């Protein structure tokens, strides 16, 4: 006769077999957790990078908008002479006007930036003359700036009624060299 098996020992053995993880199951769980942590870390780093890029661009955009508002608040007839690249034609004497460059706090300058300012104001020509026959497609040039219904090669720095302007901010950011531009038309009201 065969010896009788104790039912309690059978249950105990079955429970012991099902009670824990095998080494293979544990390795699979660790691999899956490692992959998930890697994906989560990558997402966090990518999000932080995108937030910094957005902050840089927002800073540049705000500086450009602020400069456009400054230009709109200035006496229109003096705009070109005050903000062009030629200091010799400044309204109150050579070198007294702000000129075409402006500072933008918190942005890193592009390497080799000549004037040490991240922002610049660009007109169809950089001074001392303002000509209607200048080829500057982004500013809608050539075009009639004096309102006389002609596009000519004369200097209109003293009689313009419309002034195309480009406000540019250039900086070295997290993604390399970056540029933000605003194009506008200033009009004598």
C-alpha cells in the first residue's frame, strides 16, 4: 500500500512554489523599470530644455515689442536720424542719439557681436540717406516713402511719411544662434 500524503503538506508546497518571483521574473521587472525610468528622465530633461527655449524666445519677443513701442512714442520726423546706424546725423549732434542697437537683458550675445547689443533696428537703408529705391524685400522696398506717388533715388530722410522698420534680436541660446524679427511700418499721424 502506498503511503498516504498529508493534504497540508501538499498545500504548503503549492503555496511555496507560487509565493515568490523567480530570478527570471525579477530580471524582467528590473529591465522594464529601468526602461520606464529612462523614458521618464528623458521627458523631464526635454521639458526643461523646451521651457528654457520658450523663455529665451519670449524674452527676445518682449524686447522687440518694447522697442517698437519706444519707436512709436518718439517724434516721427526724427526716428530715422535717431535710430539709424550713422551717428553723424543725430538730431542733437553726432553721437547723441540711441542708434540702432539696444540691449536685451538675460540673453547671451552671439560670438563676435560688434556692438555688444543683442537688439538692432533696421531701416531700408542704414543712414545717413533714406532712399526709396533700396532693394529690401522683407521691408517692402522699393516703395514710395515720401507720399509723392513716385519711387526715386533721392534722399528722403527729411520728408518720409512712412518708415518701414525691422526689429531684430539675435542671441546665442540653448539651441545655438537664434533670431527673432518683427517687421512693421511706422506712419506719421
